[in-house]
């Protein structure tokens, strides 16, 4: 099975790891994963994002550690769809915040005469305070990559 995932992947955290692990689980032992890392216009609200190369290297290190590297393709994507609309994929793994985008992808695939992707949704990974772990919260030094609280207001 061919599975795709995508995102900014700034400061790899437990939520990203769950997304990546679920993608490989969904693909099965013989499957392959496409990982799209955003390089297009990133909203200023996201803050100061690491370079594409830094983010790619961090993902590659994680894939090596997990033994996944040989089944992964990592490429830059310039928008929220990447190659998912026209590409030969079977499934997409998403978080709750990207469900609408996955549904848009499937609508566009249908319009283009392609079969829709199986949508596999992971839950949010929560920090110790019960709110989702996110790179923006890590950049603000509210939490670390594991969801531990760093500052108390």
C-alpha cells in the first residue's frame, strides 16, 4: 500500500511520531510512504520555522532509528495538497486538524477520475496540560517535544 502524509514538521514531536508510525503501520511491511514537507508560503502565525533541510534531516534521523528509511520518500511540497490529488496513493494519514484537507483531496481526486484515498485519522497527542502538542507551543517554550510543561502562567 502507498500512503502519504504531509506537514510542516517543525520540531519533531510525539504527535509527528504517531503520524509517521501510523503511516508505516497502515502501509504494511511492503508498503511505501511519501512524506511531504511544506516549503511554500508558511503563515506568519506559525512563527519562525526551521529550514526545509533541517526539518528533513530530523525526519530522516527518526526514520533511521525506527528502521523505516528504506520505505520512505521525503519531498518538499508547496501547498497543502502536495502530490496527493494526482499521485498513486492508497491512503492518507492525518490528524484531526487536517481532516477537512483530506476530504478536499478526495473530492479533487474524484473530480480527476481517481479513486479516493482511505483516510486514517490519528488522535491529537496531548501535553501534560491536556492540550495538543504542537510545534508552535514548543517554539513558544510552553512545552517540550514530549508534552511536558515548561512554563506556568
